[in-house]
C-alpha cells in the first residue's frame, strides 16, 4: 500500500477571519479540517518576504502540512514573444525561491495560451521554454524543486492532458498538475459529467498518465479539484461543492484513487470554501 493522498486548500477559505499575517493561526486553521497540504497562491506575483515564508513553513511543518506554490498567472511558456518566454522562466525561479523558503518543493504553473498560432506551434515553444527553465532552475541551485504544469480550463489555453504530459517528458522531475475541473470545463462537460459516467472517464485519465509517466509521478502527481461552470470557451468560474449544477463529481475519483493505491497531493480550489471542500474530499477518499 502506498502512502495516502494529501488533501488541502488553495489559500485560505472565507471562513478564516484572522486579519494579520499569522503563520501559527493559518497552520492551526488548516489542520483543524484534518488537512495535510496547502497551496500558497502567487497568482499576481511572488511577494512574500523570505523571513515570513520561513516562519510560515515552520508553522505548517509543525502540523505535518506540506506546502506548494502556485506561480504567477501571467507565465506564458508558449508566447510568440521571446521576452515573455524568458520572463516566464524568471517567474518560475522566483516561485522556486519561495517554495524552498517555505520548505516545500512543488511549483504549479500555467503554460500559457495558443494565441494566434497553432496548438502545435504553441507546444513547440513551450517545450523549448520548459527545457530552458529546467536548466535555469538547476543553475540557480533549485534542482530539488518540482515544476508542475497544469491542465487548463479554457479551450484556447495550452494545457490539455496530452500537452501537459508532453511538457512532463522534458525532465523526470516535471510532474503534472491534473486539474480535473479544468478538464471537465474545457470539454464542455462531455467528460466527468455525472456519477455514472465519471468513473470510466477518471480511469481513462489515470491510465493515460500511467502510460506516459511509468514512474512515481503517476502515483504522486499533483491535482486540483473543484466544481467549475463553463461556456463554449471552456472554464467560466469556480463553484463550491454545494452547487450541483456543474461537475465534476468528486466521489468516483476518490474511489479510484483508493482502489489503485494512488497518493497524489489534491488541492481544492472551490470558491471561498476550499478548506471545507478539501475536507469533504478527504472523507470521500476515506469512504466515511
């Protein structure tokens, strides 16, 4: 039996009411839900000072909560402008510096969009940027960091499952971040739609990961989960587990992870109830 998955929130839920930066309070709040992971959000830039990051890391480590970092949203590995691709590498380096200070290893990022180029051309640029990023990470002394390209929710974004797995082929340390809500939204709900069909769809996704990454990455991959509303362009907005109008349903995935002895880190990105809903995921996995 492999070790169990870790469950946690993307940032702090609306129910967290402490106004000041308080590492001990943040860690205690997260632990109170029985959670063992936390993703620090840097979508608008890496702005947490090193001393604060170290204090935060120590507080979470004391509660056996692992930390990851979500890198800035404006990363574009596939941009047609080389400057933007090079800046994207800098943003990844900043994120690696932060995750090291936090005592974590995983940096999650969006690869970018296709823009006015073909998907093939966008992926080719992203693969080249990914190779450069690995070299830069190693040169900066962050070789133990794990870069995690994320599957994306909008149709024109680079980041379907095949594209993310292609990026993971650049280096054995690159681990996919499988956002199941994003996959659901970009397919307009055609997959993972309901409890009956989702089991087979989840199985197909997990099978594809295992075939592409026949190593520990298929067991300890990173994941995001939330219910997501979509339009014809894909992702519209994140919802909560209390909203049943959109998928994907969590229970079939948790059953599969349990039956296959898989142990990913699963970060819940519900809109304002991410800690509460992450606790629901953990209970579903435990079959409680």
